[in-house]
C-alpha cells in the first residue's frame, strides 16, 4: 500500500518570508508522525497546507488517493468540488478549539455531517452521541462550550473532526492552550486514536508524549525538516546539532520516560 500522506517539495511564503522551504515527507497508513520544533519553524503552516487552509506556492500533496499540485501560488485547475473532497479527507483539530459558542456539544459535532454531507439529523445525532462517548463526554451532549472546561472543549473538537470520517487527523498543538491538569485527558484521547490505527500528524510540544505515541518524529527549524526518524533516534540520539540544542531542555522528561519504559 502506498503511504497515506505524501508531500513533495512544498514551499510556502507569506510576503517576503519563506515559511516552508522544500518540505518532503511521507506518512504511512495507520502511522503517527509527531512534528516538533521551535516557534516559527513552520510546523502549523505545514498542517494548514496539508488541509489546504493555506495554499502552497509550489509542490505536491497527496492524501489517500487525492492529489493536489501547486505552482505560482495557484491550484492547478482545481474545482471547488475537488477542494472540498480533498479537505474532507483530513480532520483538523486546532489549538483554540474553534467551537460554535451558540451550539451544544452535540450540535457542534453534528453540524459538519448535516450541513456538508447532508446526513439526516437523526442519523447525525446518533453518530454524534457515539463520538462524544468515545471521547469521554457522553453526559455533555447538551452542554454549551461556555459550560465546559478547556479539556472538554478540546475533546468535543476532536469528536467534531472525527464526525466527518476523515482518513487523516491533523492536530495542531492541541494541548498548548490548556491548564496543565487538563492536558492528560486530551492526550489520552489522541493516544486511543493512535492505537485504533488512525493516521495522524501531530504538531506538539509534549516531547515525552511524542516519544510514547509517534511512529516517527520530525524536527523542524527555519522552514525545513532538519531530522526525521523513529522517536528512539530523533529524541534520544539526535544527529543534527540543531535538534540536539532544541531537545536539551527536554532531556529530563525524555530520560524519565525511557527509564520508566
């Protein structure tokens, strides 16, 4: 089977600032890729390009059996239907939840299937309740986001992404806006998805979590992938000096995890 995600020579600039500089990578089906690196290295932009929330300047992206090519900042003769189908293959979970405040948790989860996929409301509601139970929120279906904790809101956001039946999940620093005591409940849900075989690309600053869950880790700096490989290699024995310098601050956490393992 070909990889689930294949990216070739991807470039993206904002004005005169080059944010992605020729990114190429693959993610196998059912694998988890963790992307780490300093702020401003292009991690979030990479995710947004995979989901086509940002249009790459040039390069190619394939997700499943759908491929998009870019040149000169324009999608090459892409129809709106093709773009929608491409985006539907990926579920995106953002740092700041992006829930609709006037909708209940259940309505947030079912809005995509009802509006985009024209799923009957009763069928969508059954799916929504199933997914809320999956993320540990079966009793919060009728709660509004303002009545939920940050961790609960992020779990609703994960359920909302899953409701569209994506082939790939993209998670962008999903714990960085949470209080420390709420981080574990969100990471537990993501770990469960990984065990079930969901293909995921996770931008994270939780290095110990990346060590535990990811099949591969990519270290990004200044818009390029400096180093990529198994967690045991990149996180424990990095070869590139930039990777070594970045991970020095996390040495205690990585060491604690490997000792426990």
